[in-house]
C-alpha cells in the first residue's frame, strides 16, 4: 500500500469533544483501539465493508484518508465514531455532578469492534498493574502478522492456535495464558457466540460467565468495552474505587464496593456512564507516563 497518497476534506469533528483530553487519553492507550496519536493528529484504522482505510484528523477538523474509499463514506463513518452515544454524553455534561468527571465527560465513547480482542485484553487487565497489562497487550500486537498501513492489528484466534508462542511468552500467570488460549479455541469454533447475544445484556452476561476464567469484573468491563453496556457497573474495580474516592469525595483512599455504589447513585441511570468517565479521568491524571 502506498502511504504517501491521500485525500482530504474538512469535517466538523471537534465540538463538542475535549480534543486535548482525547489526544492525551489515546497517547496512554494506543492499542488495540486501532487509534493512536501522531503529532497533533489522531490516526485510526476504519473497516469499511471489509477494506481497511487509514484516517488522520487534526484539531482544525482536517480529515485525511488513505485507501480505496470515497469521501462521503469516510466522513459518515468518522461521524458515527465521534458521535457514538452523543445524547448520553450531553446528559452527563449537564449533570449537577459533571465537574467530578473532569475533561473525560466531553470525550467520545470508545469501543472495540473486535470482540476477541476486547475480551482477551480485558482478561490480561485482570488483577494486574497498568504497565504489566499494557505490556502484555503490546507483546501480542508486536507478534501479530496482521498489519494495515503500518499499524498492527490484534491476532486472530486462528493465528494464536496455530502458533501459541506469543501467548506462552507473555509475562502473566500460567492460568491467564490458558484462559487466553481457551478463548482462542472457543472463538475459532464459534466466532459469533458473543456477538449473537449482544442484543440482550442478560444473555451476553450469562454466556460470558459460562466461560472458564471469566468472572463478574471481566464480564462487566468487556460488555462496556465492546457493546457499550454500562448498566452493570464493576463496583469491585480497584481503579474505579480510587477514582471515585478522589474525584467525587476528595479523599485519598479506596472506596468499598458499597461506598462506590452509594457515590455513583447520585448519577441515577447514568451511573455506569459516570463510572466509565471516572476511569478515563483516572487514566488521564494518574498514568502520567505516555506510551
């Protein structure tokens, strides 16, 4: 692919987002969202009808793209991404306690389109520190032979089953490695078993919890990350407990699950969305080292 050839147009993608916050967030989590920061621009891979297109958007709204796609299709997809759940975001921005969510309240919703990647990365994030989790995810990306425009794509279940060495070499527990390989087998033999249940939160959670190594925390984080289901709040998430204590109560401690539930109850039906933004703010303000 010729990365030097591109086309561009002007789009209105900046308001009502906190552009600075989004760039800062992506600079800390550059994978595997298919997004990263290059200079002052956000670069992302789009899947348009099975074809990969690379886009770049700068703070002035200049959209560039590389690949076989027309401008209208690219712009429509970009708007879909940045406007995902915008009514919910606007409600949060107008909430009396919106100040506690910081700049993260104005960020667009970020979701994984790859179900396998969303679940495996969530498993790797279980009960471990930030550097260890992101390091393991990065290792899998480096081992992947799938690339588009120089950006690595997450390994497929088939790839990991044919060559499990990238998983076996991860600096995680043996149990976690076995869970990842078991998920690869399940996705390979039944690729749509979670996507097919995405229309029902109860059914999706039931199928998740039936999998070996998947508990309530993993299920809730995955459902949020992949499908945007945030009705189920991960109240036992340590980072969320600390974020809520500091940003909502001004206390340097860790809330208990019950205290966290009480603190988020003021957001009512938006409690899950508020929790999502609190975690984003925690990443922005706690994980100061960019990757």
